């Protein structure tokens, strides 16, 4: 994430942004088959991902220009964030 925000060239920025969204797509797919990243149990990895996803739309899309999609555009990631938040 931070590599896109602090990229020193356009190509470095594009590479970093593509990697961010490839990872989001992978997590979206993973969460379509299971409740948490590691299966059915909440782990510290879920907490770390939650903190990143909560900040993604208001912070990363604005300041780091990682704005190809919003978390709201990923139904499984959005449900995951809502589930953990509640």
C-alpha cells in the first residue's frame, strides 16, 4: 500500500497499485468461501486486515490514489469488514 503512495515514478506507482488490487481480488475470492482469512477462526491477521480495510476508502484512495475500486465495490470484503466491526 505505502509503495504506491511513496512511488518515485509512474511505473513504480502503477506496479504497486496493480499489486494492491490483485491482493484485494485474491482476498475477495478467499472470503467468498470462508468467514475469515484462515478459515472459521478469527486471528490477528484478520485484525490487521480489518484495520487496513477500514482505512482504505477514506485514506488510501484519497492520499495514495489507490482508487481503481473501493472496498464497497467488493461484496465479500465489505461483508467481512461489517462482520468484524459488529
